[in-house]
C-alpha cells in the first residue's frame, strides 16, 4: 500500500512539474540557414555552425524545423 502511494505521488509530481529529460529541453524557436544544403537547426543565431551560411538565417519554431527534416546542431545540442 505504501509503495503504491509513493509511486502515485512520484508519477504525479513528475507530470505536473513538466519534467523533461535533459536531451529534450524545451526550445520554442530555433535558427536555420536557408541554403539548399542546410540540414541543421541551432539554438542561437550566433552559433559558429551558422558562420558559413551564405543566405538568410531564419527564426522558426522547433516543430517546423523537425517537419523540414532538420537535425539538432552537434555543437549546441550535446
């Protein structure tokens, strides 16, 4: 009985506190290079991974970036 109560409390506290694993940190907006061969999204528009971008750098939602088939930047999302 005590185990069930403890387990219920633990699960509910994780759900209500917005627990997310470290690799799934909430990022509302990301930055992408608009170039034709670009495949990565970045947390910051000042990331050194964007230094070679010869086109516009766009600010879009993470959801849009994932739908476009982009992957996270290996420099910022370790």
